[in-house]
């Protein structure tokens, strides 16, 4: 039996910052637009065999502005068809929000009942206030009409935005969770018809309040291994574990149709992603119409540098869609995040290695296998005597992105300090770490690499780091390192993703 051994080595790297300007590379299995600026995913809804992805879009340029809802649809969350802009700014900008299928025509806005009836609930951004408004579509989201009675909710507040609406079957009513960003609060409203909303409850000033609260989402999840038991999860976009950035936190508790109660102590903070590039993520409505999964998409960027990332024609990407599940650990219930299974259908040219002798400590591994940087890796590592094991990906002459695990730290990490072009923002070069326990000395890293996007899921998704990088296109190297002792790769699976 071949055994993969890595002798302990120390790697010496010349810290030359790479300033070269590279041509813009388009990720192949992550969503991007073909032209202009994008930010938050909006109106995620499944209907009639299609996953809709609306998103914050500037129809006129590569920087933020003129916010409108652009639109794409997919049958498998991987291949997207771009459609015309769905809701254009007029005297107000169209900020983030959600979409529901008003199958039973509760709003009375439609001629008939059915799956074609979509209602978008969005924030209208006026010069001095934000209100909630609706628009409706009778053609599966291809065209929308703004409701003549807008706004449907107006508190006369400057910051009041990002309504997430869903159907609450137990009390047969619509629920809206919407944010008062500067008050670190979300409010819950109820409605029978999507037009008239009553205040039900509020939640706030818990967890982290270092930054404004935006883009809330609220949903119920079954608990893995506890049949019949569920918990409610509240997502908030706002602060990040590192202070200059934005990120996402979540709360676990209960929702009784009026208010959310947090199971954890008010000062406990649960982060979703320890990378810099996962923000404004919300989940799909109406997937119960298919398989009932809870699927989230985030904007793979960070307001700290989003306006500066290298771009010529288009700017910004979405994270690969993730399935969210809940599991109990010794310290409580935690979200598990995993790339949606649909990725498997796009896997090509598998490479599989197991218990093989690795020829040398820093020998190049499988560089000949890839022809471009859109691939998926699943690596199971027994740390043995090693202190640190890492994989340098997107590796060229003087650049690489390091994805690894440090035993003493008990953390997995993504280091993009040498990843290529980092000079466009002082905030970009970074080393991001996420706590992750070895299980019997073994760590699993599931890595999605797509040209300029890297997402790492540790131990089946208990910790995640999402990171943009800007290497040269020809940086195709993958190299494995161990420090301080020998490690063993139990298995190394790789696939090109088409
Ligand atoms: C979050 C956000 C939302 C807002 C939108 C505007 O990234 O600030 O709160 O609706 O972006 O584009």
C-alpha cells in the first residue's frame, strides 16, 4: 500500500508583492453578470422548475448606483440564463428584497391563481427615506408592474430596508422580516395580502452590533439526527469577525408567528463565514415546491473594497449556492453549509489518489491535471506529526493562495497575501482563519476554485472561508506542504468543473 508522507519542512517565501495588472477572468461555475456592477442577491424564489436570481444591478456602469433588479434563471443553480432587467429604478432606487409565489392570489393583483404569479417586495430608496414597496409579475418573473398603491410600508425612516417575505403556513399568513439598520434591529410584520402589514414583533441588539444590520432572513430548519425537531435561524448581514469588514452572523432560536427568541446568550456571536467574501446572503423561498432544501446565495465581495476590485466590463460575483442544515454539537446547534449537490453533475475528469507515497515535501502535485482554474477538491488529511499542512493553489512564479490547517491554532485558513493582485485596496491582502477541530487527527477540506473565487468548507461545512483572489490566468499550480513533521493524505479527490 502506498502511503503519502510529507517530511517536515520550512518554506521560505520571498515576500514580493505582485503588482501586475491582469486581464479580468470570468468565473465559470459561479454567477457573474456580463456587464456592469452587481451586489446583493434579491428575490430568490423557486417556481415552475426555475430558480430565480434577481440581484442589485447598475444598468449604467461598473460602480454602485442606479440600483435596479437584474434577473437570471437556472434549472440547476449552476447554469444561468440572463434575462432583461426585471425592476428598473425610476424616481426611487430599487434596493434589496425578496420574492414570493402568490399562487392563491392573496394580493388580488392577478387575473388567476397559479405558479406564474410572483410578487417582489423591495425597498424603495427615496432621497431621505426608505419604504417597502411591491411589484408583481404574471409571466414567471419576466416582466413586473410596480403596484400603484406603493409604498406598502412607510415608517418615515431614513434606514429601513431589505424585506424578506415568506409564507407562514401554520397561521396562513405572510411574514416580513425587515431591518432597521442603524438601530441594530429587525422587525416582523404580518399580512394576509402582501399590501397591508401589521407589526408583530421585533428582535435586536444581540450578538454583534459593531456595524449596521442589513438583509435579514428568517427560516425554519429540521435538525439532523433529531427527527421531528426544528429550530428557527435568523441571518443578519453586518459586522465581520475583523473590524474593517462586513460579514454575516446568525441566531438560533424560535419563531412563534410573532417574534423570534434567541436560544443563546445575548452576547454570543455565531459567524457564517470567516472569509471576507460572503455578504447579503439570503435563502430561496418556495423550495418546498421541489425538495425542501434551504439554499442560500451570497454576494462574494466585501464593501471594504468592492468598488476597487480589478474589473473592466463587469464587477462582482455571487458565491456558489449553499445548502444550509442544522446540527447539534457539544456547544449547541450550529449551521452546516455545503455547496449544493448539483455541482456533482458538472464534475469532469476526476483525479483520485489515496494512501499514495508522496514523492517529496514540496513536490508539485497534479499540476498537469488542470487546464484552467475551475475545479473542486476534496482532501482528507491525517495530520500525524505535522504542525501545519497546506495546499498552495492558483500557483504561479511568485504567487499562490494558501489553503491549510494549523494544528496548534486548531484553525483552517486561507492566506491570500501572495495571491496575485492585492494592491488595489489596503484592505485586500489577508489571512483568514476559522476554528475547526480535527476529528481523530483528521481534517477534511472541500475547496471550490473558480478563477478568482475560492471557497473552503472545513469538515463537511462546519466552518467556511470564502475569498476572492486575483492571480494570473496561467497560475495553474497546486502544491502541497507540511511543516514540523509528516502528514498523510488519506484521500485527494479533484474534479474539473464545467
Ligand atoms: C447590502 C445593501 C442593502 C441595500 C443594498 C443596496 O449590501 O446595502 O442593505 O438594500 O445593499 O444596493
